[in-house]
């Protein structure tokens, strides 16, 4: 009996602890100013090396934290087979309050041991010259009838940083991720030519604005579905969102800033909008100028998600190569504070995902390169990945609590029944027949 009572206490304590964590205001959803980038808590620390012979190995399905200094070239190592397509992404996170210039950024590439480049991509600040997280990826894809980067063995990941002399010299943090693409279904052939035409007219999102606060990183990005979403953004702040886009579906996005009565000063490239794919590869971006009046910017029309998009020479089309969560990030220039103050400005995101879904080309579980019913539920409710994890934990704790409570009730019922069955008859004196005097509970056997 004592053992069961203690178990119930532990369950109640667990529920209380989880509720306390869930009730804490998250850094990602604070609306009182810029928040620091929230790195994935599962990330392991890894140090890049300036010689590939000493490079640390990255493991598939893992995320890492590293850093790169001004002018550095850092190596990391992969061990690949001769069948699997591999993707390594780097999210670059400069220090808040620092300076960056046009052309500052990183280049990430995957290379074989003869230094043949499998692929590369740049992440640069370009005309929006203010610090913010930016992402790029490189991939090793095994292509039919090609011998380049097709063999199994060791490959190098090379990250190169370029910064102007006028830029802040501090090291940039890196969040690295290594993912492998699932195998294709057997018995069928996939097209090897990317589509040339697709619908370009942006459809109107569902009517009715809804509030939804963005996250502070890819890790805690707020989930969105088609709709018009209202938020606020402070100077220097980056808001993150994610949208489930399945096979055959097409995404359209517009970002709009509300007016301000504090100034009419013109600021070029005051807002940066970016779209990245499920492997954190950059898809498309746009910038927005601001002069205190309502204004908006839209991403270019992109093709529906299709496996064969990878064969297109354009990086934006090629990046629409798999289904999954697509990430939107919006950054407001810190220079806005000089003319318009530190207070957040109204931000509206119009998101529309169109077309019926098509079957996955992969065998079995698609992992991050697919969309599930749970993903759609998260987009509907607005949950981020960690919030969904907390919700699942609460459900488990609640189930455990109900189970423990049921056992406790059944135990009490059995004890009561046993006590009644052992009730002393009226003609039996107290203490007789092994019964306790004064009608107490049965003695332990």
C-alpha cells in the first residue's frame, strides 16, 4: 500500500514539473525585443580543423555547434557509401550588434579526397548589410552514369568565411547538420528533367488575420499553414516560421510591415525575408525598403515540390527537391531603431500552399523529407517542434497519472472489500479470530 501511494506522489510531482516548464515564457516567443538565436539543444560541439587529415567526423542525422573566425577555412569529415545522397548544412550566426558588409558570408562545399567539388553553396549578407542567421548547404548526390563523387569512402566538408576589413572580427557561431536522403522506391524510374513551367500567380490566402508569434531559430520555428499571420518584429530581431509543403505542393509567401507615425525616413533593405528547405538549404530571399508607410515584398513564384527539381541549373528550383518543413525567416534591420525607435513594428505574413499532395518517391519512412498528419496538426495549432514534444510528454505523464490513479482506486476498493469480508460478527468478542480490537483495519499477513 505504501509503495503504491509513493508512486502516485511521484506521478503528481512529474505532472507539476512538466506543467511548470510548459508555462515558462519561451525565449522564442518573447515580444519585448530581439532574442538570441536558440541553438538546437541536441547539438554536440565540434571543432573544425585547418587540415583535412585532422578533421572530426560528422554523423548522419546529427546536429553540431561550431564556429569560424574571419578568413578561416575549416574541415569536417564524412564517411559515405556509394548509394546514399548526403546533405550538410551550415547556419551562420554572427554576434548581435556587430557589423557585416556586402559579400560577407560563408561558402560550404563537399569534396572528395582528390579535392573534386561535389557541390557548394554560398550564404552571404548581400545588400541587407546587418547581422542575422543565414543558411547554406552542400550535397553529395550519386547520379547515374557519373563517376564524380560516386565512390564510397571519406569526403571533406569545407567551410570558408569571407569578411571585409571593416566588418566585426569576432568568430561566427555555426550550427551544422548532416542528413541523408532515403532510398527511392524500386521498380520505377524517376524523371531526370526539371519542369520548365509552373503556375506563377499568387493565390489569395484564406481570409481572416490570426496572431502567431515567430520563434528565434530553426529549432523553435513557429508552425504555420495557409493563412494571414500577424506578428511584431523589433529592430535587429529575426523571426522564424515553418510551413509543411508536401510532394506536388507549391508555396507562395508575402511579408508586410505596418506603418509607423514616428518618421518618414527612407531606409533601403530594412527587412530581409528568406526561405530555406528541410535540409536548411537556401531557396529564395527578398529585401524590403521602408519609409514609415505600409509596404510588402513577395518571394518569387517557386515550382511545386518534385524530386526532379534537383536537375535544374537554378539553385532556387533545385532546392525545391523534397517535401518537408520549409523555413521562413524575417529580420528587421537594427538601423530601423535610429529613425523609428526600438518598439516592435507590425509584421504580417501571407502564406498559401496549393495543390493536392502526391505520393512520396521514397521507400519507407521519409524522415524530415516528408509530411505527416502530425505535422499538419502542428501547422494548424501553431506548435513549434519543442512545444509539440512537450505536449507529447504531457500526454504520456497524464496517461501515467491516470494509470497510477486507477491502480490506486482499485487497490483501495480491494482493501475495502477485504475489510468488509473480514468484519467481526456481532457475537464474536473483540480480539477473537485474529481480528484487531475496536474494529481497526485487518492486520498484515
